[in-house]
């Protein structure tokens, strides 16, 4: 069976780009150019046109992505992998890595997601950031992000992917800390970068192990020879890339940065910390399918991480009063679903990507909706100060509602199709994992219903002086588009399209025989979702929501409010001991080591007593020692000659 | 083309220094004579032009050492005035020539309030440039040694004459450490002479001849240690690094750049040029100890940097960490590690220079070196903050900026040598993120503290000084090829002498890949 399996595994064997596809590099170059122009000219000089330039470049990239996609659609299945080598990036001794772009069905979908949702969020930001004096700078960073993200998903090798990987990390750092006069924003930005760097250890070591094993870092070379490497190597690789994925995708145990990242402006949360960047970990695992397919141990680790995170994030989402943090917990949880699916191998890769796409639509939609609500409520994020907003912001309400229906998985909206498939596949793998995924669906329904009720329904609990109003067109139009996509995103599964489209990259879906027909699973899922909704209505909808969070709550709620003590654990295990260690080391360096070496050195050369005297008569002493040295040389040489 | 270009390149700044020294004193106040400064800048730019020409004319497929000059100097010793550059030396000579005008422009007013006036400051800088070019181009061990020691003089006066309040102790500490190293090296230099004089080759200090002299194993190991310790102090590596933070704290920003970006490289350059080439067996023998020290330096320097409140000290410690990486790459004895190391030396030169200079601009404005005295500077000086961030990001080796490539190559080399070396050293990338971003967060972000509220942003001169550094950092992050293609053949030649080869991949990928890489012609 194993041999048969290996023969069916897909191999990355791209041909050179031609025709419309040779414009691939322009897709990256456009936003990169936008960022460069705005950053070089500066905020003040570009404030008149930066938002237009920012939008134009990303929309341009979207159009090109569409053109490329259509071109790829028109090709036969075997010709859907192309590579565009721009130049040799790094060449040192026997190491070499190209600046080369790999365009295949997987990157094609990502391109559409990144530039499509990216365009909408750029447009939205025109309105959202209108009154910010540094709006031009904001657009430069957004453009920079899009360019880096495109490099990440178009790279044809691990080193170039690393460039995009940390590039998006930089953009994320800059944007979380965009309002850096707020200490909380600056701290959150730094935290995100540092935690991601921990994950990057995995990315760096993984790339190195790939090179020492295969003699190349290109996906093509690795996938061709993957079957010949040892099991241990593949497992270690799988675990290293999983570490990287945990950092970027905020999976347990590297999840702690994502909630803090909500300090960034809301469009950033929508684009980077919901729709695109945080899903890069899932992309990494799916892209590295040729590694994971050879190591069950690493696959299991991916499944475990995904399962734990999907519950972890969901529980956090239940207890947050900050609308963005509730959504952020939800993002963690949903990415947990994707990870879980990605860990299932060919049975789940396509569904991981499918859910990634639909999640990109509905989560971006809801984040932007949250931004629109905040816009209406004078930037208040506390849902306890909301309530009864459905009439005040009708467009926001309706679009948000579509996102809500999609995420909790009500048919026929997008999330139903994608989440259902993952739960089904999870049951095919293992009963425990399946049950956890099912439970997660129920909790999702609970916390999302809670968000809906607290924000749009119930009674007005507004702060004094707040006059909610609907947002301008630049903000509502993207909402409408995203809401539409949230509604119909499930169409991607029509006729198993997305599964077959991705098959050349990730392999054909293995069919798991379930003990019960799939329709039974779907019905059970719907029942659990209904239960979650019902519970939320009973606990939140039927009661008056207090304007301040009650303090006498259960242990679980307290834990969930504290992000399940993720920060406390980091603090206790790493930061405090680390801090003392650094202080001890500095003191040792300043006193003990310095003294010991100076002392020994001093005694050795008989200089320790003359240390101070030399300051004044120094030049003489210096000349003397040079002379002494020279004399020594002469004596030695004469000695040899004699 | 028989012009002795290297001699011209090193004499230009030295002669320029003499001119600057005798010109009427530059200064501030009413007189405001700028001529000596302008001459200094002009001379350094002229030197850059000459060195730039040499760099362009350097033939990457040509002989190992190019632009060679050999003149007998002291016949009895077999000492020669012998110059020549391979790709490694060329890279460092280029770095020196690029950094000197940057330092001069950035330090325009830094010499004014020193002990001996601005003329002396700029003259010493130029002397230092000339000596550095000479030391990187020397192909005679005796010449190298003499110049190696001679570089101490200008830097001693630069620290002792133009620094902070405790500059004298710092200068003396610097000197004692380096003189001790120098003495050890002197003993080894004498030993080399003894060995060569007794061999069939006869007394010689020419590198090309010394490499053919057979040296007994135990002797070679002793000599290796003599050279290595001197270089380790210079580089500096833990545990002999403590002179550097003091020197950086007391020296002016420009002095620190000359010291850390250029002079310290003599240590790591010496390891490649002399330790490896003269004592290949001993180098292999010492490798485990050296690699351990290197990794300890990487982590120790980074941790100490995290704990600093003083900005120049912090930067000095980051350099201890970076020098750990450089030594690591040298002694893993494979092609990418060593090419990475030389590239690292160049990139670190640019990146640390940018960091020291921006920090210097900041400190000069506010009059404090302490991080805790700052806060919210971004709001009042956005350009300064942006420059600090770019320099900082390059120091933490962000992909897209040049230090990433060299650091990755070094780590890749370490991994190929033994994964555990890379696994330990890679922790440095997390620590680097901490020391840079903590510093940035504490100084630049948050509410603006009153004492920096009136701070002026960078002026045109300051931006002009930083611009070439930032440009190189970004461009070489995407196109490192001009440097790597120069360094590669020199590294290959070094490794051949050491008798080291790259480990083969455990699972060689499809042969078509390798063939495709082979056939690629340089475009």
C-alpha cells in the first residue's frame, strides 16, 4: 500500500512561464513599488495620493492574478505548474537559492485571496483611516504586506519563502504598532515579532535540514527525492515546519501574540490577522505535503496542535467583551480547524485550503463589520456598550449577519460546506479528534451568537454622547462584496471543484469510509450548532447584559478571560526567569569576568599595577613595548641564524 | 597597468592625514573653518574611487591574489612589503573605503570639542583607514603584524582624545587587551620565522612561501594558539570581550564605527588568512573549542545586550554576538559557511555602522546614552526613528536586508558541520529580536517624554551619511551576487588548503537540478 501511495504522490515539476503567466513578477512588483514610493517620498508629500496609489497597485495585482488564473484554468492538468526564475538570489559555494516564482493551483488560489480581499480592505481603509494624519504611511505598510505575502505564496523554495515569511512579520509588526504612541500597541507589536521569531527557528532550521538532506532548497528538488530520505529526517522536518506554522498561525503553544495584535487598526486585523497572514502556517504545511506525506508522527502532531487550538481559541472567544478579541479567539479556533485538516494528509489538504478561503471571506467581512461598528461607536470596542445597533447601522448589520451565518455553519452559506467537510474528515481519522471538532462547532455557534446578540440586538447600552451612524460607501461596499462571498463561497465545492483543482499539488483525496453516511454527520453537526445558538440565546439574549463585566464568575470564565493563562505561563516560565538570568549575566560580565580577565592579564604581563600610571605616560610605554617586541624579534632571528 | 594601486589606496589617506593635520585648525564658533574637514572627506572619497576601481577591475575568475606588489623589506628576516588582495581581502578593503567617508561626514562636528581639535580627529581617522587597507592587503606575515599593532595608535588617540568622561580608562583598557594579544602574536610570528629559517625554504614571511613550509604538529598548534588568541581578543570573543563595551561607551560614534566595523574585522580576517592557511591541521584540531567559544559568544553577547540600558554598550554587545556568528562560519570549514562569514563581515560593517551613527545622532541631541532617558522619539523625529529601525532590523537579520543572507549561510554551514551548533546558535535570532525591538520600543514609541519634546529630526548631512549604508543594506539583501562571486573563489582556495570539503547531501536530489546550477552562466 505504501509503495502504491508513493507512486500517486504528486511531484513539483514546473515548466517555464510563457504568455500571460510571464507577468507573474508584476503581481508582486506593483504593491512593492507602491510601498517604496510612499515610504521614500514620506508621509507628508504623499498624503494627497497615497491611498489612491495603494489601492491601484493592489487592484492591479488582483486583475493580473485573475488573468493568470484564467490562463491556468485553460491549461491541461499536467501543465498547471509553472516557474518563473527571475535571478539567482544567493549563491555561495555549493549553496544556491533562486529568486523564482512557482505558480500552481495552490498559489493561484492564494493570489486571488490575497489580492482580492486585499483590494477590498485597501478600499475600506480609505474611509476607515480618513482622519488619521499618517494615512499615507498606513497604505505603504499595507502595500508592503501584500507584496511580502505574495512572495510567501509564490516562492519556489524555502529560503525565498522565508523572505516572504518574515516580510509579512515585519508588516504585521509595523501595523500592530501603527499607533505606537500607545504603549500597549508598541508592546503588542514587539510581542508579535518576538513570538514569531520563536517559530522562525523552526523555519530556519527546517530550511537548513532540507538543504543538508537534499542538496537544494527548491520545492521541486525536495518533492522529487522526498521518498528516499529517512523517516526520522522527515519527522524532524515536519515538526520544525510545524513550529514555524505555530508561530505564524497563532497555534498553541505560540498563540499568545494574536489577541494582543488587535491593537492594530481594524483593517489590519481583517487582512493580516484574519484572512491572510495568520493562515500562512496552514499554507506551509499544505505546501510541504511532500514532507508530511512521509511522516505519520509529524502529521499526528499537526492534528493535535490543530485540535487543541480549535478548542482553545473557541473557549477564549466565549469570554471576551472586546469585539475584536472575541473575533481573534475565533480566528485562532478556525485556523485550528484548518491545521487539523492539513494534518490529515491528502484526505484533508484540500479542505484545509477550502476552509481557509471561506474563512478569509467571512472573517474579513466580520472584522471589517466590527470596524464599522467601532467607527459608529467612537472607537469603543466593548460589546457591553453596544446593543440594538441593527437599526443604526443596517448595512453593517446585514453583512455581519451573513458572515455570522457562514461561520457557524448554517447551510447553504460558505462555512457550512467547508467546516462540515473538515469535521467529516476528522471523524474519518479518529473519534476523539472528530468529537473535538464537533464540540468546537457548538462552541463557535455559542460565542458568535453571543457577539451578534450583544452587538446588534437587545437593549441600547451606549455610552453617553455616542450617536451611531452608518459608515461611508468606501467601507460598506467592501462589506457587501465580502458578505456576498461569505454567502456563496461554498460554490467552490460544487462538483468537488476545489478538491480536483488542488489534486495535482496535494494529491487525490483519499476516501475514508465512515461508519455512518456523511449526511448523518452533517445533521449531527447542525444539531450541535443549534444547541450552541440556543444556549447563547438563553444565557445572553434572554437576560439584560450588564454594562460592566460581572466579577463573580466561574473558574472557566476567569480562565478564558485570561486567555487560558497563556501569558501567565509565558511570564512565569520564560520572561521572569529570563529577566533574572540576563541581569545575573550582565553583572557577571561587568564585574567577575571583566575583573578576572583584566586581573589575570594584568598579572601576566605585570601590568596591573601600572594600569593607572600608563594613562599619563602612555605614549612612552607604548613605544617601549613596540621596541621591546621588535628587539625580541631581532634576538630570536639572530639566534636562529647563529 | 602597472600602477601599484593598493599602495596608492593606502598612501592616499595617510598623506591626506598629514595635510589635514597641518591645515589651520577647524572649529566652531566664529572661525568655522571647514577646510580640513572638506579635505578629509575629499581624500576619503578619492580613496574610495581608487578602491572602487580596484574592486571593479578585480577578476573573479582570475588569479587568487591580484594587484600584487612585492618588495624586499628586511632581507635577514625574509620580511617583504607584499600586498595583494583575494576576494576576502578585497571585500574588506571595499568595506573600509566605503565606511571612512561615511564616518567623516557623520562625525562632522564630533571632533570640535575633543582634546586636540577636529584636525587631529580627522587625521587619525584617515591614518586608520590607510593602515586598515594595508592590513587587509598584506600578504607578508611580518608586515601584517607590524600594521596590526600600528592600528592601535590611532584608535587609542581617537578614544582617549574625543570621547566621554571616562575615556582614558577605556582607552587604556582597550590598549592593554590588544597589546597582550599582540605580544602573543609576536611570539608566534617569531616562531614562524624560526620554523621557516630552519626549513629548506629559508627565512621568509611571505604568505605564499610560508604555506609550503612543513611545520611539526605540536609547533603548529602552539603557533596557532598564539595567532588565534590575538585575533579572538581583537574580534572580540567571549571571554576576552569586555574591553569593547567600555570603548564603545566612551568613544564617539565615528570612533566606534572605525573600531567595531573595521578594526575588529582584522581579528576574523586574520583567522581566515593566517590561522587556517598556515596551520590547517591545527585549525581542524582546535575546531570544537573554537566553535564552542563562537556559540557562547553569540548567545552571551545577545543576552548581555538585552540587559543593557546604555545604547552604545548595547550595540557593542550585539557585535560580540555577531562576531560569534562570523567565527562560527569560519571554523565550520565548508564553502557556504565561510562565504557567509566574509559576507557577514561586510554586512555587519554596514549594519553596525548605521546603528552606531543613528544612535550617535540621537545621543548628541539629548546628551544621554541611557535608553531610560528616552521615549516617544518617533513622534518628534520620524526620520531618525525610521533609520534606527532599518539599522536595527538589519542587525536582527531580517530577510530582505543584507545581514540575513550572511547569517543564514553561516547557520547553514554550522548545520552541515553538526546540527547542534546551528540549533544552539539559532537561538540568537530570537534574542536579536528582543535586544533590538526592546531598545526601539523604549526609546522611540510610547508617549513623548518632555526631555525629548524639542528634539530635531535628522538634517540633510546626517541623512546623506546614512543613505549609502541603508542603500547597500537593502540592495545587497536582494543582490548579494557581486560580493559572493568575489568571495567564493577565495573561500574555495582556503578550504582546499585546509583540506576541507562540503558534506554531500544525504539524499541527492534529481541530477538535472545540479546540472542546471552548474551550467548557469553569470549574467
